C-alpha cells in the first residue's frame, strides 16, 4: 500500500509538472540545464559564506581580541600619560582600533540588538579568550562596532572597531562574479541548444509538409546529434518508400483500368447485338452497375494522381462546384469568410466537394456550402435538409462500399464511395472529414484542411 500510494503521488506530481511546464523542447531543455546550474551556484554561495565566511570572521575576531589584550597589557605596563598617548596613537594608525579609557563601569551585558555574524563571532572570541566583563554595541553606525571592556583597576576601555577589520571584504564583487558567470553559462546553453534543435525543427517542418501531402525536397543533416541524423535518415527513407508505393499503386491501377474496361466494353457490345428481352435488360443493368462500381473504386484508389499542391483561390473552387450543381436546377448557396488563398490540390478538392454536394442533393433539396478560414486551418461545411444519418453510423459511412440502405438501387444510392473518397482527399492534405447534425435539419459534413 505504501509503495502504491507513493507511486500515485509521484504520478500526480509528474502530471502536474507536465501540464504546467513549457511545451517546447527548447524551453524544457533550458530548464534542465539552468535549474541545476542555479542550484549549484546557490549551494556554492551558501557553502562559501557559511564555511569560508564564518571561518575568516572567526579568525579575525580572535586576532582582534588578542590585539585588545596587548593594548590592555601595554596600558598596565606603561601607565604614564606619554606612553598611553603613544599607545592610543599607534593603535589607531597600525591596528585600526580607536581606543579610549575612562572611569566607570560598563553597561549591563545584553545580546546584540540584531543578528550579526560579526558580533556573534566577536562575542564568542571575547568570552573564550579575554576573560573580562564586556559589552558589545553593534548599532553605533558608521560601519563600526563599540566594545566596552571592564579593566581590573576600575577603568573602562572603549574600542571602536571598523567592520573592515572583521570581514573579508564586500560580497558585491562575489555576487557580481556569480551573476556574470551565470549569464555566460546561460548564453552558452542557449547557443548550444539552439544549434542542436535546428535540425529537429527542420525535421518537424518536413514531416508536417509530408503529412499535408506537399512535396518535401531531399535534405540531409550534416550537424546535430547522432539520434537526430538517424531520425532524418529514417524519415527520408520513409518518404521514398511512400512515393514508390504511391507510384506503384498508380501504375497498377492504370493497368487494372485498361484490363477491366476492355472486357466490359466487349460485353456491352455483345449485349447490344442481342435481341431485347427481360434477361438481356437485367444483364445490361448488371454490367452498368459493375462499370459504375469499377469507376468508383478506381476514383477512390487513384487519389490525387500526380497533381502537386499549389496556391489556389478556394472561393473559385466553391463557385465552380455550386455552378456544376446548379446546372441540374439544384438549390445551392455559397459563402465564405476570410482569405481563401490556400495551398492545396485543386482538382482533388474539387472532386471531394463535388462528391459531397452531389451526395447531399441526392437526399435533400437544399444545400449550403460555406468555408471559414481559421488560424491553423480552413473549415468547409456542406449542410443539407435531407433525412440525415444516425449518429451511431457516422464512422460506418466512411467505409468503402458501405450503404445505409442496402435495398436502394444505384440510381438513388450510388456505390458507397462518395464519403470515402472525400475523406481520402482531405486526409491526403493532412486534414479530415467529420459528420454532424445540420441546422437545416439534415446532415452536416465538415472538411478541415490545415494551412
């Protein structure tokens, strides 16, 4: 139970971190590099100040106490005014200790008013080495500390000690050095990461173009890591195999088309020479159905052929599809929003939309064809006022030769390849086709083409 609870907590933390962390590889890589570097610098600064700083301050405090002891001994050995003046003068010049003597007693002992490592170390050194009553005031200002020491003869020695005697220098230089080093390392990290991520970005652009059915020129990576070069080589090999497979399929279908159409033509000629009868009429209908199925299958398998993507005005394609449908007195409305200049295969998209509009008019009387350009894709919708399709059949109708009503004849139901061809064309552009309920009461077909 403990291990499972720990694993659940770890998974939740990982999910939270993945959700709130940057989504780009560059940002995550920088975090992986910068965070340990900052932690290392923070730990090194802590160690420097807690170990080196404390040790140096402790040694300086001990030296201060020893100097104070020397001054006390000199005052005791040379009590006359001339020697005392000489001692005070030399202590100020050579020891940076501004000392004076007075009658009285020191103030009652109390802890320093605020936390100060220097005051703490001086207090410890005085307690350990001086063995006399003392008072420390670390709030006198001016970068100094006041030490009052009670002498044996009833006098008090006041010593103003500059902080420069008790510290190893300003920390500003150390902080600036750390910041400068951090900036240099950060700049190098950015440069190296950018250099390593450029091949990955190029590979992503090439993969996106291939997914949208666009031509990807040959490319090779001379730089980058071994893994990136291996991925580029695998992608290049995959692209060659896909192109070879498409070419083989096209060549095979060209042969199949010729081989199937020739015997069908002979069968139609033979039936035309036979006297009319119910049997020959049924056989002629079967041959016509077979020809329509073969043509539909070849149109589905042929795809876009050798057509290359090119910038086109999608609004002209929409108008052409609508004009073609209106020749049969169909009620088709056309509308679009945004810039309709899109890179795609014009003939393939026109065939796709023609199939969808024809399918809508087969079951409805009114069709609305419109396109809206978004930030990343163009969305084309075809609405009709027909009977629609049950939601549980939305995916089934995309299967080749699937028909909702198997009892329908070919004149009303087709061969079941219209939606299949439409989805095949959309997916060859990197998009897709989806179905939904229409505001006109029938079916809505949504074609998304990425930009």
